[in-house]
C-alpha cells in the first residue's frame, strides 16, 4: 500500500479507498483478513482511530465483517458490490466529462476503440 497521503481528502477516506482498490484488483479476496488496526497504524504512522474509522466505513457498507477477537474479513460478494457501485459512479460522474471531451475533439467511439486496440494514440 502506498504511504503518500494528500490533503484534499481525509486520511481515513484515502485508506478506505486503498483497501477498496485492493479488493477490486483481487489483492484481497472474500474471506481474507485485513491487517489489524494496530499493524496499519504502526506501519503507516497513523492514529489507530483513523484506521478504525476507515474499517468501520467498510463494515457499514458490508464490504468487510468484524469477527469478534479475530479481526476484519472481506465479505463474499464485496467485489461484485464494489464493481456495481464504481461503474455507477463512473457513468454518473466521470463519463459525461469524457464524452464532452470526445465531442469537443471530434473523436468517435470507433476511433477510440481503434486506438485502444492498436495499443496507443491513433
């Protein structure tokens, strides 16, 4: 996990997003244990409350579950839930800007796909 934190978002949200990315990329799989709060706090020099807050948000979204005395574990279906959510966010928040940029440059979807298939810029 990257240790570069930026100022435009609270650290607990950045930590949560890094864990979400690990889930989406398959680095964490259903049933896998997340590192302990203490371990993350020590490794990244964070306040344990910051780590706990990130973990709590993941639990609130049912992406992880708390197992008393054992820690936090990725839930079954978490990756699929994340993919659905991330796709919706992309289509709602990012795609309109991409589409507008394509239009302003006079690019068609066909040209973009041809460029992608060629492995670079056409």
